[in-house]
């Protein structure tokens, strides 16, 4: 049914429309179709897509077969988007193989198959748009990467790790351990201060205080 709706609208001069009349209906005849076309619309997903109007290169063979016209070959272009790890802009070459049979009206394929399961030759014309956009969309990566080794973003501060360098990091700790570490650190500092003090002037109270500090975290931990 979809094919008939398109019939009046197919334009033989449109970039993604092929005219099969030059091919003839004799099975085995073949034409090479090499064209630069513009993407009829944005093709792709949120993170990466071939933009509308971007160049697509068709390198196809159009062959006459019993049932209709077989289109094989490649469609290539450049997708644009951003890296799913570091969010940097990226350009992703896309090259996708196409194999599509366009059935003749009243061919066995058309009379025995549901209309939405095959494509048709309509008034001697083939509309490649859907086949090309579907194939390109399927070829795009779900998780595009600027490079396979992309290090992504620092989960703490969000800086791209490729820019920050391998030494980049943050002192991070579970808040419970962080509290413990802080009190242990102050205990160590108190002790260190006590040791550097001249022994003669060392007050017994400071020794007692550092012992208390040592003991406190242990009590916390046991609870
Ligand atoms: Zn990246
Ligand atoms: Zn960071």
C-alpha cells in the first residue's frame, strides 16, 4: 500500500530515485550507479548522526532479476556527534553495504508477500531513500567513541582524562573512613609534635592526650 501512496510523488530526477527504464527488464542486465547525494534528513541517533544535507556517496549496482530490480553496493558518508565517554565532538566515517530487492508490480513477490515486507518498483522508478536511511542508521555505533582508547571524563571533577593526563586523581575516601583517617592523622601529628619537643620540656599531659586520640578511633570502629 505504501508503494501506491508514493507513486504520484516519486520524482525521477530526485537524487535517491533510480530510473529502471535504462536497465530494461531482461534478467542479467546491470548498471553501475555512482552518485554523490545529500542526506534527505538527519539520519541517526542522539549521540551520532549523518546530518541532514551531508554528503552521501552511492556506489551501487542495479541489476535486473526475475522478480524486479536488485540493488547492491555501498553507501558511505561521515556521521557527526560526540564521544559517549568524553563528550568531545567526533566525525565517524560510515560505510554500509546495501542489498535490496525492488519487486515489479504483479511479480510473484508482490502478489505473495505483505506490502510492508518488500520494496517496489513504482512506475519504473526505485526510491532508495528508505533503504539508504535505514541502512545508515543501523550502521551507526550506539556508543560512539573518539578513539577506542578514550579515557573518558574524571568521575569526580569531569575533566577529560586525555587532557588532564594519567597522573590526574583525587584523594577520595568513604566518608566513614575519611572521618577515621582525619582523627588518626591528627593523632599522628600530635605524637610527632610531642616527639620533636625537647624531652625535658615534654609535659605528661600531651602524652596522655595523644594516647586518648589513638584510642578514640578504635572505639568508634568497634561499634
Ligand atoms: Zn572520547
Ligand atoms: Zn578529576
